[in-house]
C-alpha cells in the first residue's frame, strides 16, 4: 500500500435517516459539568480563500471543559450512563460532587479504557471528578506529552507493546466487578457504552446549530468528519444526514490507517494491519467500531484517506487564522484541501454541490496535545490549546 498517496471513494447512494433527538437528558447533563460553555465557532478566512468558498467554519475544540479536545463530551456521558446502569437509579443531583457522594458505597471502583491520547485523558478526568480510580492503556509509540497529561489526571498509565487496537483488546479483558471499561469503540457483546459515546458528541452539533442561527447563517453545504474508529463521524452523520438536512459529509482518515475506507471497499468490517504511524495519532485505528459502522458506511458521501503532509498543511493554514489545531484536529481541513485544490477539484466541487458562495464546516477536535510536534509543524509555540501539557 502506498502510504503517501491520497485515496478517494464516492458513496453512490448515501442515506438519510429520520429525525433523531438527542439522548434524554444529554444537554442537561453536560451543562452540569464543571465549567461547561459552548466552544467557539470560528471563521477561517485564509482557509476559505484557499478552498474557493465564501466561508469555512471551524468548531474549535481546543478548550472543552478545561481539556484540549472534544472527547470529554462522549466520555463523560458514557461514564455516567454506565454508572447509572450498574448502580442507579441515582437520587437527583446538581453537581458532580453530589453524584460522587452516591458512589462512595461502591468504592473502590476503576474506570478503564484504551486510548491514543484524548479519550483516555477524558476518562481519567471523569474519574478524578467522581473520586474514582482510572487505568488507561496506551500504545507504546504515543507522544510523551499525551502520556504525561493522562498521568497528571491521577490515572495509572499502562503502556502496551503494540498498536492502539492491541491496547483495546487488553482493556476489554479488564471488565470486572470493580472496573468499568469506557471504550469509544465496540466489539461483540460490548455495544452500549460506545453507543453512548456517539450520543455524547451530539452536544457539539447542537451548539453549532445555535451559533449559526445567531449569526443568521444557514447550515454548511459540506461537513468534514474525522473517522478513526468512527464515533465522531457517526455523530456527524446522525446530525447532518437526518431527514430534512441538506449538508453532505466527507469522512477523512490517514492513508497510514485507512480502516474505514478499506472496510467500505470490502463491503464489511475489516482490520488494517499496522504499523499505524500517522502523525494524526487519534486516527491511528486498525478497525472501525461496529456501533459506528452503519452510520459511517451508509451516510457519508465521500471517503478520503489523506497523507500526513496534508495534515501539516492544514495545521499551518488554521494557524494563519489564529486557530491552534493539532494533527488529528486539522484532519478535516486536510481532507478539504485534498478535495478542493489541485487536479480534479472542479469535478469534486460539482459533485458535492459547492459554489463560490458555499460554506464548509470542520471540527478541530484538538488543540496542541503534542506541543513539541505542533511547534515542529507550524513553526511557532502554541500559546493556547495545551491545557495541562508541557
């Protein structure tokens, strides 16, 4: 496999679904988390000029609830629902301290997950907020800044010799009476918690709808969704491919870990062997989540695998507009750069219904979670989007 050449596959018959309301209580739950506020929706004029559209909107997740990534939205909701299923129903509560007091009779209790960085830190933060222990399994090649950030949350970090998928398999074996596995990918017999992770990300898109309405703007013509195991992309599809919505969706992943693209080409879930060594570390996944798969495989208009250099280009372009975006965070824009610049761009624009008056949406899913790597790519030190990192 040529790991440096972009690959594109068009879904000839993308589907739409009926209206899917947010999970019961999701918005109220997130509003009760410490420091909750909608993250900014920023305009990126430099990106818009390069892509030849009127507007590029960037949902900036570089500071979400005090963490430099969006993952806390899914991890917190999935943790709450898992605790509720095992120990609930809970008495009414307004703060996490009040919820934590209801869990004390069940201690010691440990939250477990595998991670490429951001999900694990989010699970560790949720454990710290609730007075629980956390054990986070990480692949051996994960950036030291991301490992240190998880440890600073008070979690036990267990380094796995192998890939992210190897860490997932080891984490799955740790389910027990005193341990809850909070994974954002699924496997046979383990689907409910990953489904809650997908549900949790809906808060991002509810916020975007409100922010665009305040600005008097219509929904974007095209949305880019980072794929990885597919949890975020599934949430994008659930929102933007619902009945009555007109947005199209482009799914983006690294050429060095194209598990969704390979699965689409195979007509079902397959595993892509490693090494998965893209700089887009949060997307270094060898197999899509079976929970996300129906949404991702059927609802995305175009599946795109991009080389690392496109992510670097996107990081630098976002920095020109004052947006700090890490390697995985910039992947959506990397996909748009691949699609809408260079040879074949006019045909691709026409296929997705783009004009010079169109608006695009990318979700910058993380800030500079590896500050050294960010500075190396962008040529400057990130002054924000590095919460708790050094």
